[in-house]
């Protein structure tokens, strides 16, 4: 990680180097790209003529004010609210029903059998080390082996009908609205310390805080990390999901956080 004090002159070169490592030696430039599930407000989507229980559109004009993200204006974002209360993005696909984001890099077809979803989840299991199993005849279970927190995906007639977080008290670290508000990774390259962090994570029993300014849509964030030092750098959703503080408490998303720039957050944690 690069020091938050000296990061700005080195930031572009550091992030280029890191992206080369991440992408097997090829630099993938995302520019000012918009995350996949956002659509222009008046642009038709594959779901407009298909009634889907719990489906609504988040409107970017409202989120732009709440999260101070100007790029959201004039856009919409399909989101399903499941009976459990969890909200998940729904993206277009060539398969009827769309693709439901579950957690991190795990996305599953909305319309498929539980057993087909189990097979599709094996790549996620291999890449991120999560446990993937089947319960009864209708439930797929995804669990973090370090914490045993996870999700139950419930099926009926070859369709996802509910997603339940377990245990009951476990926070959904990156809910649908927070995920929607995060710009694409590398999109804030030119903003430097003026970039706004719309999402904050923290340990309630340790002095560590993570502020996310960008997200790759799968697992990787960029932002400010305040721990032993205050640094700009990369951190992952799967990493946050596994961390426990001194009393064994998990990382939480700050529900009352007001978005601030990296410069403001750096000054706050450095006491300047």
C-alpha cells in the first residue's frame, strides 16, 4: 500500500503497476466507464415488460445527492428486494430472467435450477475459497469458511425466490444501494484526493476504517485505509468479510456515514 501522505504524485504509476499484476501483465483501462447495471433513465431494459416480484429501479438523481456522485444523474439501476429484505442488482442477459448478483464476484442466473447454480458457483468457490453446498431440495448455501457467515439462496420452480443472510445478525456488508453508488475501478484516476468515498467500513472493536471510492464490481475496492497508518490502497470485500477485531466482532458498514473526499478523510485521520 502507498502512504496516504505521499500517494498523490505516485498514485497513477502505482495503480498502473497494480493493474498489470491483477490482469496478468495487460493493462485494462476503465476510464470513466459506468458499472454494468446502470442504464440511461429513458433506455429500455430487458425487464421493463416482464413482471418480476420485488423489482424496482433505483434512480440515480436521488443517489447522486445522497452519495455525492454526479455521474449517477440521469440513470437507473434495476434492483430486486427479496422477502428477506436483501436487495440485489439484476443485470441484463441473453437468458430470460437476468443475472442476480449474490455476493462479491458471485452472480447467478435468476432462472435456473438449484443444482445448475451449484455447478456455476464452483468457479467462485475455487477463486475465493468460499464453501458452496446444497441444503434440502431447494437451497444453495454459500459460506465464508473463516467466519461461517454466508447466504442461503432459495429456489422454487427453477427460479431464485429469496436470498437470506446468515446468521441473522450478520450485516450485509455491501448492500445493493451501496454497491450501486460506487464508481468503477480506475474511473476516478484524474480526481486524486478530490475523489469522494461514498461507502465506509469499520471495525467496532479495533481502530481500523476503510473508505471505498471505487469498486471493480466483483471483490476489489480502491480507497483510504486508516489503521496503523493512513494509506491509499486496494482492499477486498472478501478480506473485509473475514476480518475480526480484538473482541471477535466483524467489520460493519457505517449506516450513518456522510460521504467525504479522500483529502477530508486523510486530514481527519491524521489530525490535520
